[in-house]
C-alpha cells in the first residue's frame, strides 16, 4: 500500500485522511494538539455545548461536503435547515432581501440608494457575460464614485465583512457572485453566456438560504461522523505529535520527522497554515515561499451566551448592521435544544477582528453592543464564554493569490481554507479535499 501522511487533524486533514484510506492508502494523521477537530469541534462550558465559532454549512444539498459524505462516510450527520437570514437595524428585524423585488422594498437603506444598487447589480451581471474576471475588482471600486449614503455604505461593508472578514476595500466583487456561479456552473468545465444570464434570473427569483444547514449535535457531530467512518485498519491518528520537518529528495517527498522518529511517506498532505509550510520544507522555490507568506488570515471574536430567557424565537440567524462592531448572531439551541440546559438558550455572537487589536477592548466592545441592542440581557446571562478563532486560514481578498493543491515538490499537497476561492468555512475545506483527490488521481 502507498503511504500517506496528513499533517493536521482539523476538518480538512480528517477529511483527507478518510478519503485517502478509502482510496487504498495507508494513512498516518499527525496533530500537534491533544485533540482533533481544530476549528471544527464542540466542547462543554457550564452545561452548554459550544462550537468553535458559529458555523452554518453552505451548499449542503449537492455541494462538496455532500459529495464527500455520499461517497466516503459510513455514518452521516443529521442536519436541520438554517432558515432565514434576518437584518436587525434600528430595533427592527426583517428578512434579508434575496430577490430584486424584496430589495426594492428594503427599508433599512434609502430608496434612492436602492434604485442605484439595483442598477449596479444588473450592470455587473450583464458585464459578467463578456468579462468574467472580477477577482481583483473590489466592491469599493464599484461604489466609491457613487453618491451612496453612509448608511448604505455601512450595509454593504457589513455584508463584505460577513462574507470575507474584510471591508469593501479588500472584498472582491467575485465573492458576491460566487453563489450564483456555483448554482449555474454545476461542475461544467466551460461556460456560455446563458449561464450568466441565468444569474440574473436567480437574483430575481432566489428564495434565500435554502441549501444551508446546521448539524444536529453541533460541529462535533461532523467530526464524530468522520472518525466513525474511518476503517479500523490502515489509518492512525497521533495527537500531541507535531510535524517537525518534511523530508524530500530530488524525486519528491520521502517522509515526515516527528519527536518519535521519521514516518516514511509516498505522499504528504499539509492541512495546517500554508503560510507556515516554509518552516517545514527546505527547498521550496523563493517565489512560491513569498506567495505563501503573503496569505492573510481572517480572525474573529465569538461571545457565547447562555440565557435563562428566550431572546431569539425564530429559526435562522441575524446580521446586526448598526451595532459597533457589526455582528452575526446565531441562536444554535433553536436548531438543537440539547446544546443548552432545559429551558435555556445558547446564542453565538460573532464579529471580525481588525488587523491590530486588544483582546480585552474587543470583548468589551462586543458585550457593550449586545447590551445596547438587547437591554436587560445582562440579568439573564447564565454562561459567558469568549473565543478568538481563525474561521478562514486565508481571506478571499483582491490581489491575493491562493496556492493550488499541488506544490512545486512532487508528492506534497495542500488542503484547507487557504487553498481555494470558493464559499467559506467547512464548505471551502471540502472543496479543497475534492481538489486533492483530483490532483492525486491525475
């Protein structure tokens, strides 16, 4: 059997280990921490089961995770539909305006701006027929010369931060078109103009986040399903065992050095931060190393609150556009009541962190924003837990080149959320594993 070593036991590494062992490899998975899952796991805090940041699984119907589950999982997690996205602004809550018709009556921004934005949207989708590359055109490039109000610009900036972790200046227009492209491309190798015309139809008729779900039992249920689907033979997971060096010769990889010795390998899959790969490999080309080290992480702060009173009665999540900082609010116990003690509610409040920040200051700002938006909530908090996590190992921003799955060294591959420009979170990680399979088979 060919030998594979997977470095990192987060969601990307575990998925890689599962598919490789089922494709006939003998697999060793190395994890530096004392537990697997990385940014995709759950743990108990005072009777509440919190995830590592709020997660909603996108493109579940027929996207990359579904393809992996259908082919490689023996045990499949259960999911519940996410429901609607709501915008909370000025004390009012309304559904996110997915369609052009709904957007025309979206009262949270001025009517004049709505008309201009609709014109912009139609123009962009029409241009896509002839000029499909919007990867290096930022949202700010599109709106900066328009006379939009500060309120409208704040709304757009909040959406950018929600999708990429960055504001308008860094968020590419292509990120907003990604879901439409996914719906139309359907794995086709080439496109014709009708696909992009269909994008216009989608934004007229789209009903919302129909293919987005939350896993029953929290994120840990996905990890447990992967582990239970692994055969008993030919795969070993070693925790507390960081990779110290990747050995290579002129023919490619030969093995991975750990504290316990060297593990020989025919292929090596690196699922940790791509920007840190040069620390393990001596002979990477300088240009390639520089590209890896330019990758920007996305950092986020999550505050989990356990409440003895129900503050959120709808199935779905909220985007707070007026709070400082803006926040994404997910009442996860509405999907699975077992995540909180009986009669209590578990809610995650997540926000992006600036490039330079002070932990205590950002925590205070987020709590103050919650108290301002929900007066009196302090009296109903039974659990308070902060997390600073990395939801994306590389942000989808303009002028940032994501590395491909294949590296310049034969037999060395990359997987993870810093190796592809598609969707976000677990969905993006799943795309990277599909890319790995395709690259290995080639």
